[in-house]
């Protein structure tokens, strides 16, 4: 079928829908919903058999839903309506939630139902972003394929929304207001945790800290310590420990309520106000564990962004792990594996170009530890999405294992960067020079199956992230006990020695950094503007040509008011 995806942004869920529909054999193009006129024009150019809206904040124009079958993917169970579905699901402690595919009609979220999926909610309040990128995206990926199949069935008729039906358990909920997100540190820890996580990653919980109005993100339970509510008890690895009404909470990220402020690690946002706070253990973004001859370095950085300091700590942890008497080293990412350098920290720095340069050198050091480890076999465990240098970082391992729901963006071009992380060595080595060029230049996402097919990854495994991590660990333990282990390790060393003689890693690094210096300091390809628009969430002004194939095929250009945009 010819399918048009209409979306507010080409986010992770939309990318997953794009990938799954293409895998199912459909001809899929994308248009950003920049205005009603743009949406209607896109449909006229694409002449789709079906329009699917996997992530759409805007109202579908009447001309569109009257002229084309248009299906909305709504992040709530049948009957749920309103723009704050996930926020209320977390805030109200729902035990079950879902995703519904419904036909666009005049009344928002009230159209006939094409299909739905339900899933259990975790007992611990999830971050809204984790819920969206996890079970919601999983359910949506299944639904879009089901919707496309039903659209090809002339006998299918969607089911009218009927609140008397037993499976229609949702209801109309109002938009969550600022007042619903406000909290006082004197409230119970559990209430604050749930309030903040219902607003994470946007727009954040609202409170006051160090006498400053702030938006609060990325919170975790702390120890039960006595102290005045709202007072900073300690700091560690960018986070601050804050007293609550009955305990403490680690706060990883904050955004000051002032013009132009951006989301930053809490200690960076508060600066000198927390400089004297004591360091305290109990919070760590990086851990090391051992099991049956296997060492596991786990890291979980908020939204996958890796600052200079985080990269230095991770490189140190990898050096420590490589020096242990284990036989296999597993490099395991978190909810998001990695998205490379930390654009928010770079943008907030006094000298952004210098910070960007320090950051790329620091992440290169992480990659060097992975590529250069010859004392153990190395396995990369990619259980969450990855982009740019975060993809390349994992490719220096002997084995790259990926969860089957992961989406990778192995390119830098949309951010105006040539890229580093030894990608000119590790990527062609896995996929070949021509395919490496195509991946980096076309700047399109790829799924786990495609990654395995082209050699970017070695194996894709199903299951939840915890199931996936368990299975990767079991694989690593089998590898450590393999009778041919010595031969495998000798092979890794030999390949590294041959490659080093042919062209040293330092040469790849120097060539990449020469290009990056032009991008970062001379701004030859618009890194400064792309970074600023990304950090400040500037709305795109046109659909990127690589996505809007319907315009390319028709010879039409973007609307006259639109300019080039980075995504």
C-alpha cells in the first residue's frame, strides 16, 4: 500500500512505525504536520491509500479525514481521550494502560476503533518518556502493521466507539495543567516521585529549589536521612540529593524557570549554590559487576547523552574492567544506549565550541577502550535506541547484540557533523565501505533486523529490556566457557595487530578530528544552529527531503515559507 505518515516530529515512535511498515512491504513517506495546508498538500502529492498519524499533536484537517482514510495512534486504551493520557496514567497509578488506533473524525480521539493493545503498568512509577519509548512504542509498532493489513481488507469496518462495550474502559481527561505538576518538597517521597515521573521528559515537575523556581526531571529514591524538606543533602555525578517530607530523592536534571534556560545536570543548573554540598555514595550512572568469568560495565545516562565528565568516568570504568581477570567484558547501555555527545551541556558552556571539542575527545577515549581491549573478548549489549556516536561506540566489540525493538540512527549529517568515535574504522569494517557511506549520508534510521542483515549487529534478541540483558549475560557466560575461547581471543588480538599495522587507530582519530574541528570551530555545516534548535526544541520549518519522497517524486518543493531544518 501507499502510506503517508503524518507526524509532529520524526521521533522514536514514528521511526519505528516507518521501519515496521516498510518491512511489511508498504511504500511509506513522511510529512511533518507543520500546518493544515502542508498536511493537505502532502496528501494530494502522495495520493496515499492510507494515512497514519503515529505521533500527532495537531488536529487533522477536515479535508484530510474526509478525503482519505486517516488513522490516529493514541497512547491510551479504548475510550481514553485527551492530550495528557500518559501523564494521567502515571499520576493516577493506573495498573493497566494501552494504545488505540482510531479513525480521525471531527471530534478529537472519538473516531471508530481499528485496533488496540493493552499492557500492564509497572508497580514503580515509570518515567513518562520510558513508558512512551517502551511499551507504548511496542504496541504502536504492532498496531500500525495491523491497521495497514486491515486497510487492505475490503470487508473490514472499524468499530464505533461505544462506552457500553466491556473493553472500552477509558474516558475523556482534561489536559494536565501547570498546577497539576507543582509539588512541595515537604510532600511524601512517593507523591513527588510520581508527580515528577508523570512529567518526565517534558515538561517536568514544578517546584522551588535553592530558592529558585525549577522544573525537575530524572528522580530516584534516596536514603532516609533527617533534614529540612527542600534542603540539599549531598551531590554525586551531576545529581543532588534533596530532603523530602519523609526521606530523600536524587534529582538528576533540572531546568531553571527563566528565559532561555535548558535542561541540565542538576549540579550544573544550580552551580555555586550546591558547590559546597558533600559528596555521597548511593547514586551511580555507571556500575561494574562480575559473573561466571564475565565482567559487566553498565551505564545509564539520561536520554543517552554523554557529557565530557560522563565519558571520562566511563572510560575509567572500562579500563578497570579490562584489567580484571574475567574472560569476557560486556558493555551494557541503559534505557537509551547512547546518543553520543551531550548537546545541552555543550550549548550551556561558556565556550560551547571548546566544550564540544573536549566532549568528542572524551567519548573517543571510551571508544578506544572498547576497540583496544585485547585482554578479553568484548560484547556490546544494545537494549535501547542509539544514535550518532552512540551507535559507533558499540561497534568496536567482538559481538554486538541488539534488542529486536531497537532503532539505530548511525549518522551525524543532520547535526552538521562529520563524526568521530573511530567510525571510519569500525563501521566499514562491519558493513563495507559502500554501505557505510550510504548509512551515514542517507541519514535514515534502521531497525534491529536490518542492522543484523547488513552486519552492523551480530544478533537480535526479543523480550523486555531485563529479559534481553539476562540473555546477553547468558551468551557472554557461554562465550567465556567456550572451549575455543583462547583461539577466539588470539584471533581478536591478531586482527587488531594487522589492522594497526595497516593503519593505526591514531590515524583514524586524527583524520576524523581534523574534519570535526572544521565542523565545531569553523561551523562549516551548521552545527551551531542545528545544536541550538535541537536543544531549544525549535519546531522544524520543513520536512527533510530524505523523508518526504512524495515531494521528490512529484517534483514539488517544500512550502515557500519553509527553510532547511535539522532533525
